[in-house]
C-alpha cells in the first residue's frame, strides 16, 4: 500500500504526531510521557476541527484549556499536563512558536525578570 509511511511513500517529512514522537524520543522522555503528550496534542487538533497547529497559536490554546476546564471538568493537574504538551509542541519547533501570545516565564531571559524584587 503506497499511502502508509515507510511503504514507498513519497512524503518528504513524517506526519506531525510522528515528528512529536521523534522529538520526545530524542529528549529521552519516558514512553508514558510520549503517549500522554501525543494524546493531548491529538485532542487539541481534533477540538479545532483537525486544523494544523502551525495555523493556530495562543488563542486556540487558551480556548482548548478553557474547554477542558469548563465543559469537560478536567482537573487542574490534567490541564497543566495538556498545557505542557502543547508548549512542547510549539517550543520543539514542530508548531509555529511565534504563534504563542505570551512567552513562558521560565524561558524569559534573566534580564527580563531582573526588575522583580527578591522576596528574601
């Protein structure tokens, strides 16, 4: 069958979720983390009617997380896992990183955080 990956397919690059799996494996994440990240990314894509993540960004992530919280009654810990999976997608270079509305605080340069007063 010519349509499947690895069976003579002329496709130049692997499918999105295969790219995610490869990026996770390169970083030596556990198999269970790989499964969960792929599952959250798949839910995100299906929630937005199978749009590619490159065409989505911060507002779509926010809408998805709001849907999880309000419509699906997902626990806060699971929402954090979903957010981490989506941030991994965009920060690993698979999705369009510039589409994110606000940078993650952990990735900001120390100079950007230097203005905060030290509580200690």
